[in-house]
C-alpha cells in the first residue's frame, strides 16, 4: 500500500513539473509571437495614407521625418531631400477649413474629389487622409508606407507610440533607462549588503543575529508601492533640495529605492552562503595565525563566492523587474539619460503604465510585448554572465 501511494505521489509531482514546463514554454511562445508581430505593421497609422502633389519627387519618409513635418519642425521639402519648396500640412480634420459642407456632401461622398483638387493645386502640400477617399484615378501621389523597421525600433531614440500620423517605437531610451537605474541600484546596494551579511555571519553575537535576520527578511514582504510612496514623500524632495534639481523624480531616486529593495535579498542569501563555510576552515585559518578579518576575506568569502554571486543575480533580477516603485519616482520621461539626476523611464514601468491603454493587436500593444522580450533577454544575459563568472571561481 505504501509503495502504491509513493508511486501516485511521484506521478503527481512528475505531471505537475511537466505541465508547469509546458505552460512556461507556451507563455514564452505567446510573448514572442505577439512581440514580433510589430514588424508586420505599417509605419503610418492604420487606415490612413500620406498624399502629395504628383510633381513632388519624394517617394518615402520615415516616421521621424513625418512627425517633424506635421509638428512643423521641418518647414521645407529640401530638409528631407526634396525641392526647395515650403511645406503645407493638411489633415483630414481640416477639411472644413478648405471646403464648405455643401462641397463635401452630406456624407462626405465628394471628399475624395475635393482632396484630389486641393493636392493638385498645391505643389508643396502633404495630406494625412483616410485611404478610402483616395481613388486610383485621383491626381495625387501616395507616399510609400513601409513596415516598421527592426533596427529603427531597437536603436530608435524616440518613444511616441500614440503619435500621428506615424507612431515611433524607439526602444533605446527605455533600454538605457533600465540598465542605468539597475546599475546604480546594485552599485549602491552591493557594498552595504555584503557588509551587513559579513557582520551577521562572522561578527554579530547569536542573540543579535537571531533578532536582525528575521527583521531583514521581513523587509522583502513590504509591497513595492509602499517603497514607492516612501521614495516619493522622502527621497524625491531630499534629492531635489540637495542637488537643486528642477524636479526630484530622477534615475537617482529610482536607484536608491531599488537599492533598498534589493538589500534584504542580497543580505539574506549572502549570509546563508557564508554560514555554510565549514567551521574547520575558519579554525584552521586562525590556527595558522590569521586574524579574524584575514580569515573572512581569505577563506570565508572565497568559499562562499558562488552563493554571493547568486545573491547578486537575485538582486539584479529584483531591480530589473521592479515596476511600481520605479514608476512612482523616476519621472517617467522616455529620454536617453545623460546624468543619474535626469528623469528616465524603465521597460517594466512602460509596460505597466501603457498596456492597459493600448488597443489589442495594434502596433502599440505589440511593441509592449516586444519590450517584454527585450527585458527577458536582458535578464537571461545577466544570469548567464554571472553563472559563467561563478563557475570560473569554483
């Protein structure tokens, strides 16, 4: 009977592990299928097209040029490789500024003809209009609408996913913002975390250790929104006054909060690794005349380096994936940071803030899934790198 129950339990565990693995694989496949769907989307907003006069030599514009033209940052066709002619912008919403309702028709049935006349009469015009109003026999030229580029997305510097006429999905500010804030968070937390773990493992009395260890581990249970609220009320005003910043929400504020959040993980895992160092090794070192501090950094730390490395990986993982606290204190500016006191935006914060508003199946929605893939790859690279370094020290 006992053997039967053992087989049943073993089968349940095996099935659970198999099903869990299948679910994880399916989640990853879904993530990749949704994310890479972005590159099958067109650059110009769905259902619309750009039209110019037939005499205009321009055949194609990228998303950045299109938005600069419609934002009136580019005024002359010469700036985008065309003739020396002033640009005149026209949107479909401006129809009533050019034509009367009687000319357009009650149901806009004459809108296509009116658009054709307007574009034909203005050599420097560019119009952003619905495709349904542009017929084959219309005397206008439609600009080529290419698919969203992989390289422009990965290395693009502009993140304007809701811009019209052409959304911009530049990931570079978000990737650099994530790396920037994570790097400084680990830079702040690692020395403190290792110092506290060494104190708890090698210096503190059993009574102090039994009190501090549970308190530190309890910090992991505090919700991230509480850390974010603390950062917003305390850290942000402090940094603003100390560094005389226009706004205190910055990468530095995010790094400090992430460092505080990563400390319990680094301390707990590192201290456990040091505790596993055999007592005989410590005694042998002391017997050879080494001091306590020499024993710590010559014997205990080298023996525990694999566990310390794991603590660093877990700390980096916590910083990479943190959402709410970073969202609250970093300023949410999708720009490339040049200083630690600049506002920035991270990948997890972007996904959390925008996924609920992105239309399902649209380019904005798919770009957020692609950001999830980028975050997954970044975390995997960090883990593999640290594992490689750890294996070299064994």
